[in-house]
C-alpha cells in the first residue's frame, strides 16, 4: 500500500487536523512520513519587503527597513521550523519514522516537487473549503497538488468557508 507519505502542513487548525489524520494512516499502514512546510513570501500571511515611497511611484528599500524585514523573516522561518520539530517529535513518539523539510517557494509546486524527489506514494494536504470566486482568486494549493502530483493525493477537509451571507429575517411586529 503506502510506504512513504508526504504531509503538507501549516501552523493552523487545519494543519493540526491534517497531521492527526496523517499519523493515524501512517500507523495503520506502517509508513514513513515526510512533514513539509512551504514558506511562500508571496502569501498574504507572510511579510512584504517592498516599502513604497510617499509618492508611491518607485519602490525603495531602505537599509533599516530591509534589516527589520530580514529579522522578521528569520523569526518567521524559525517559528515554522519549531512547528515542524514539534510535529516530528509527536510522530516519532507515535512510533513513526519521520523526516521533515522547510522549503521556500510556491506551495503547490514545492509539495509536488518534494513528493517526486522523495518518491512519495501519497501526499496528504489540507483543503480549506474555498469555493467559487474565492478559490479562483485566492488560489488553491490542494487543487494544484491534485492536478499535478506524481502520486496519489488525500485531501483533508477543513471547515467550509462559506462567503455568502444569508439575510436575517426580521419580524415587523417586534420592530
């Protein structure tokens, strides 16, 4: 069945859920696990090094701002590495042979590339539940992996993010 499972993680509620599902499966089939987190400087949750001049015409990088950015970037990398170390320790305590990697780049592409080079049999990735225009504009790592992976892919569903609001009924008698 599966001997090598790549688990794509982030430090969120769904990341914890993906990890737990992956550990359960790895124990059941006696598989090795590679835990992967991809740092993407282009994601909204990460830092932006470009600071615009007051006139907004040309981007400039001031020495002090760049130094602060680099400190924040190093801190972010360390936080994510600590997250991976914590997950790896939990997996090892569960008796699973575990490796981990922190990569930089586009998450979907990096996941597929690591899976290919590590010769994974299965990729486990979380799915946030974006639909429609939200998925189109914000992108979907899980969708990219499903269509480009060189092995099987298991998506673990997170809470569905419904961005449509349902109008509240009002009672005219109480108004």
